[in-house]
C-alpha cells in the first residue's frame, strides 16, 4: 500500500481521563519506584496514542504491470497507437503494433525501442503503448519507474490523455505529461499540463522542469499525484511542479474525467527534432521497470 501514514491520538476523552488520573493519583498507588509521575504519564500518553493510530489518506494499488514475463506487452493491459502520419507534431517514426523489435518485455523490463529502418513509408520505427479501456482512472497516484533513451532527436514521453474526450478534442479535454525529455537537452525532465486555456499552441501551457543528470543511465520514478484540487509532479521523492484547480471550469481544469496512460518514444518532430536527428543514436530504448496506479481507499 502506498501512502504517507499520519498518526493522531484518539479518542481525546480517554487521553483526558489518563491525564486527570495520573496527575491526581499518588505515586505509591501506581507501584512505580524508578520514575516519577510526569515521566510515566508521558510514556503512557505516547503509548496509547500510538496504538490508537489510524492511517489517513491511505492508498491502495488498483492497477499495475510489473513486467515479470517475457514477450509482447500484456494485451490485457496494453494496446497500441499505430501509424506514421506525424501525430500532429511532424514526428518521423512509424508506430508499429505487436512487433517485438519495437515493444517487448524481457529481463523484468518493458522495452520500447526506436529504430532507424524503413517501414510504412517512414525512416524510423517505434512503439506507442496505451492503456485506454484497459486502465482508465480518475484521480490517484500514477508512477512509472523508467530509464529514458539518449540521443539528439529522441523524444520519450510518459503521459496521459482523456479516455472519453467529454470536453471536446485536444486540448479542450486535457493532457497530462508526467515526463517528457528531448535528446538535445539531456537530463532536463519536463512535467506539463495542456488545457483549452493553457496549451503549447498558444504558448500558455503550464509546467516546470527538473534536472536529472543520470536519467539516461539510471532508473527513476516519474509520478503524479492527482486529486480534485491539484496535480503534483514528482521525480523520485522530489515534487517539482503543482498545477492547481482554479475552479474556473473545464477550460482551465478538464481533469475531472477519467484518463489513460501512454508510453512512447517519438523521433524528431516540432520539439524533439528542433536540433535535428542523430541517426547514429539508433536503435535506442526506454526501459520501464514497472507501472503502478494507486487510489484512495
């Protein structure tokens, strides 16, 4: 179970009774010879407080993939977005389906691999895995432990899109980018949200960055904690960005509907390809140790 455990003393009436008893009862009646009343009283208050502790705001695991198998990604959890039409960002790759060269599980990790090869009229291949209709959530903690690829022209992402698009097409129904990284700026991790009012098409997107110098060599946990009030962004235990619900409606906060997760490596594109694409960097991989989703009990 994930969640910070907060302790509190209860019931207050019992503690009040203890205080009254130990302040008024003679020490000899307590049969205590090696400590005075005040010390004993404090110890008892702490003891009874701790045994009465109750977890608050605890979470339970509701969805996960530990990648403890081999072969193609589990079809009960993952589907594929496929094609090579640029994906609205002038991307260069063709996203394939059920192709081990681009998406596979081995040695306890999901591997998404971008390769330089001719396929479907494009010069690169990759994979874009989605949990739509197999893992869709409204609020919770979503965390992915991953090692991201290197190389100029790579654009890996761990992100979320609305499942039902109830407020309209992009960006009106929202987008949550848990992690983005562009290879020409190594080690800079981006966390961003897009909405009708806040999006990169009009230069108003909301987000922040954190530097993780070994992100291409080591695994880190990329996570959000999403509630009706806000979305917090983390790398490992460091919170580096918070997006607050302004209360002004779906144009600023469309995040009251269910979303699903996407994992992919894009190649080139309007952002990832700003400094070109280093063809010698391919093949390159994003490794994912696990994906876990927690929600409040």
